[in-house]
C-alpha cells in the first residue's frame, strides 16, 4: 500500500511543508480565493464591454439602412426615363431599405460612373436614347436589347459588407420590379388602345432590363475580411512581443537612462511593425483572389509597398497605444485595453457607421478603419479619402508616441521607488515582489512595533494583499508567486 501511495508523502521533499488542511494556511487560502474572484469579475467586465461594443454596433444595422442613399439618374429624357423615375421614387420606403433620390447634374453614363466611384453607394441610370430605341423596335420589328435601357452602377470597394448586404440587393430588386411593372404597363396600354399598328410582341412583353457595372470592384472572396483579419493577425502578433518586453525589462528601467529607454522602445516597436506588416503584404500578394488583376486595379510592385507601409502605420499606432497601457497595468488588467481596442477596430472594418448608432461614429478614428480605407482605395480606386485617412494615422502615431514616453517615465519612477515590481504589481498587492527597497522604508521602520498589526500568513511587506496594512510585519509562512530575478542594484543585471 505504501508503494502505491508514494505520491502522498515524500519525506525528503516534503519535510517542512504544509498541506491544504493546515489551519495556518487558511487565511492565505482565503486571500487567494478573494483575488481569484477579482480576476473573474474583471474577466466578466471585459467580456461584457467587448460584446456590448460588438453587438451594439450590429444590433440595429438592418433598421438603419435608410441612412444609405442610392440615386436614380435619368439620361433618357423620354417616357421610359420619366416612368422609371416615377416608379422608383413611388416605391414604399422602409427602415431596412436604402433611400432613393434623384440626381440631375449628371450628363453621361461615364460621368455617373465616376461620381459613384468617388462619392456614392450606387445609382440606377436610365441610358440615353432608351425611349427612342424601344419605340423603333416596337413598331418596326428591328433588333432590340432590353438590357440597354438601364445601367446599375455599384461600387463594392466603398464598403464591401454594406455593398453585398444592402446596396447590391436594393439595386437589383428595384430594377427587377421596375422592369416587370413597366412591361405590365405597356401591355395594359396596348390592350386598352387596341392599336392595329404592327407591334413586336417580344419587345412589348420584355421592354426594359438592365446591366450591372461595378466601377470599383472589390468583390473577390477575401474582400470582406481581408483588411480586418489581416490587421488583427498583425496586432495579436505584436501584443505577444510587447507583453514579453514588459515582463522582461525591469532591470532596464532601474539601470538605463530615461532618454535611452524612450528611444529604444520607439525603435523596437517601429521595427516590429515593419516586420509584421511585411508578412501582411506578402499574404495579400499570395491570396488576393482569382479575379483581382482583371476585375480591379492591377497589382504592381508599388501596390505591394503601399499595402506594406499602410499596415506598418496601423500596427505602429496600435502598438504604441497598447504598450503605453501594458507598461503600467498590473497583470489582472493587462488584457482590458486589448479587448476594447481589438473589438472596436475590427467592427470599424466589417461594418459601416451609416448602419450603426451615432455613438459608434468615434470608430472613424480607429487605425483599422483608416488603414482599411487606404487599402480599399489602393485595391479598387473607390471613395478616395487618402488625405484624411493618412492624416489621422500620422496624428495618432505622434500622439501615441508622446503617451508612450509619459508611460515609460511613470514606469521608471515607480520601479526605482520600489512601488512597482517586474510583473507590474503595485505595492500593496499580495503578489507584489520588487528587488528595489521601498523609498519610504526608513519612515516605516520608525513606527513602533506595538502600532503594527498582528501577522497572519505572509512574511514580508512584498507580499501584502489588497487592503492590508502595508506596515505589518509577518513571520509565519512565506509564499512566493514568482522567482526573484538576480538584479544587483550596484552593478546591474540587464537580463544577462
């Protein structure tokens, strides 16, 4: 029996240790359970915040579609143009459909295409001469193509998801309904007039139809998720590196000058962004879609570098932002800025703010959104807002660089004063362990021992729990949660 239960007690290894049933360990176990409950509460709050941002942006999407405008443009000037325009505008509008408006300052189909590419979501154009062609074919019996009557112009490159879900279906549905209604109208007119003129019945029964043109095509299969998940993969890769830097750089903060620390971190984050974004551009080159070269703008060497440096700007801005928080947040909160940042940025790529409550308009400033708009323009040529997008990214990089500089200063000050430890716990936490003496230690030693609280479990002020008296000195059981590094305050130890 003893041989079977060798794991229960080993005299050489377990001598001097206590079991979980030991009464002296119970106060410490209670503190540990309390701290783990704090972790669960923090996790709950992070999940609630993240999902509230995500679901809140999507919740009313289908009821806000009327924030999108689609235009009907009459270039015919005849009875087809007048009838189609009247039918489109008289259709019942609902919150789940785009709003149809007329546009009268367009003079040609090419001009309509250019306007949609640069400014619009889509347009239904009644082509020039549609009424004349229909009348000649109806009476003379000549060849007639009903699809020459209307052109549906869309721009999938403006916002792929909104175009696929709302704009394209609205255009095709309205054009199909108008074609059927116009045909029924012409047949009814023919019956009521009982005309004896020669009539081409095939033209009468199918008088108008449409062709579809995507002037800024980004409808290849990867388009809806290309930028969102490309940027996300880059950002998550950067987060891993930055957490490692935070956990292994304590000795730098106590031995290296502030100016050199600032330059080092800025250079490291810039290099990390460049390397990670290179992979993003290479991945896009490999998986850009089978129809990309023929359906959209030609992929060139310049396109490769544009995508690379756009990704660099996005990753750099977000890495500077997150590392600013990572340096001074304790481990329990270190994922909070990541959750909020990631969810907000992903939403800005896969949704459009015309379809979200007003609160979400702040996402126009997210790096993902501005980087996505730049890449969509590079790929499709749609909706050019490069000046604004580049300006936002550059401004965010500058602002986040200043924020990181301030965070480095705070981290160094707290480390040198023995207030923050290598893992980021602050003095007063039960997990706090710093090799640097607290800068008010002499002041504490002057306090009479009779004024100090009775000890319970932890043996030094470096392992005080939240809410406990930091002046207490305890002598019973030492429990250490992390190995102390060998940093020497005289000679220094830069991780060697």
